C-alpha cells in the first residue's frame, strides 16, 4: 500500500527496510533539541537503542507494521510502528522523524497517516500510545493531536540503564484517542 500525501510517499516497510528504520529511530531519539521540555534527559537519549530484531518482528507479524515516509528523492524521513492489539483497538509506537526534517509538521502528518491506516486496514476505532513522563513538550504535542491520558502508567526499564541517575517517578504515561469520528474512511 503506497499513498502520496503532499510531497511524501507512505508505504509499509519490508524486512529489507529494518536497518534504515533502526538507524532513523535511533538518530531521532538521540537528537539534541533545544526546545524546552522536548528532550528530557540527554544522557538517557544518547544511549537509546532499538533492536533490529524487534523491528523485523514487527514487520513480519500479522496485524503489525512499520509505516515509512520517504521524500521526493526516496530518502526515508519518518517512520512509525502500528499494531492491532484486539478488535477495534491498536497501538502506535516509535514515531520518529529525521532530525533535519523536524519542526515542519511532518510528525503530525505521519501520525495522521498512521491513524488512517489503522482504521482502514484493521477497523480500529481507538488507538493507544505512550510517552516518557519527563518529555512534557511531547506529551503536550500528543494532547494537541487528541490523545488523552488514561491515568495509567508503565514502568520504565531502569535495569537497562543502571549507571544513570534517573528520576524516581520516571515512567511511560499511557494515552488513548477515539479515532472513529475524527478520521473519514
């Protein structure tokens, strides 16, 4: 499935795309950002990694995909993971935009495409996602996109970073959005 929006081409990733998806996600998550509250902990961000096996598994599992956005030159500029978890409910994860393309509305366009994709392909009417509790600007951005906190959290995997002084209350904040009324089929 390929759809062009503005000057982007969207498609579902194949296993051959896993390496460049991994590189884009790690680069985007590690990027320094001078916007207050956008990047909460540079030490943590600089050590963020994503296992290529996880990306390949997402690509090959039924009812999960990585969606990719390429520019007019075929360069990968954004990606997002999507999955169907149960009838009518899906998850969005690892939304990443190339750091040279950030702040121009590309993230919003990719998120909107992911919502439409989940609705059209799997009949999703509600989507969930999570955000690191210390990334207040990102949380505000998701709220502006219609995602509301569920009041639930998931623990942060502190064991992966035993040498970092992390905030005691660090966790993933859970969000959900009803998409049935907001996205035309």
